[in-house]
C-alpha cells in the first residue's frame, strides 16, 4: 500500500457525460500527479500540482481539468467524455521538496469505462 | 520524438533463475530513472531508482544498471519468484525547473514459471 488513495475504483458512464476522480496523497506529500494508462498509449503524464498550484502540464486534453485543494487532495475532472477516454487513471504523489528527482508513489487507480 | 522504450515485451523465466529486463532511453539530458512494477489491477509500485551520476544501484534482490554511453537501463532480479510476475516499467524523470513528470516505457511482462 503506497498511502495514496483514489476514489472511485470503478466508474461507468456514457459519452458526453462528466465525471470527477478524487485522489488523496500520502500524508505530508505536497505534489500530486495524474497519469492516464490506456492500451494504445501506455502510461502518460497529464498534470502536476504542487501545494495547490499547477506545476507542470503534459498531454492533457482541454476537456480535462484538475485542481488541488487546501487539504492537498486533488480532483481530476473529465467532461464531454468520449469512448477513447476509457482508461485507467492514476494519481501519484511525492514529497514536494522542489527537487526534480523525487520518487512518485502511485495510487490504485480509477478504471473509467465510457459507453 | 524522444521516448523511453523496452526491448522485450514478454520475458518468461524459471522460478529461481535471474531475470534481466532492459530499457532504452533517448533523451541524453535525462538524469533520473525509476523502475516500477505493476501487478494486474494495481497501480505502479516503486522498485528502485538511479541517478545519472551512478552506474549501478542495488536493492533487495534487485539491481539497476545504467549505461549512459549507449543510453541503456536494465533491471536485474535475483532468484526470481512467482510473486515477481508482473509488468515492469522503466520511467525517465524529465522534470524541468517548474515541475516533474515521468515518461514511461511500454512495459515488459515478466512471467515466472514454477
């Protein structure tokens, strides 16, 4: 158990809908990361937050957004869902010392299925 | 574009044998590498990391080797056990001044035969 929690574990929804995925980082970690794992694209970085502020952005669609709250939990919002958004979504956290070489610890993921 | 990749998609070994999983990277500026293990239905689990100022790092039953000349990374698992069966990913930390991000390879599935 990495100490990172994610809810829900599974999510089934329809195209065009909007969902919110939630992540709680390890106790004390300031940085939160979101990754998408799909069969054709593998594991891809979406976005990073550090202490409430966006720190880095990867291949995140405009239909997707995220935020990190004062209690450091994070939410990933996916809107206007398409079939291709079906994937595993992982959250990771790291200490957040500001150094680049920080180990990221992953949560168990949310499996999203768009029908 | 630059990427981190794996040579072998599937590796099958006998229980008790040593396993070697390979990874190639193309970004010569990368200076931090991580190996993760992912079991079915679970998130990636940190195994071991290495910084570019090192050639070798050892953990419990695992060793990571880094060859910067040919941009190659390997994970060695000693006395492979059935519990080692999983998909293994190498990842490259391409953090910039503002943040961190991991770029993952395609993964290698390790199958341990009893």
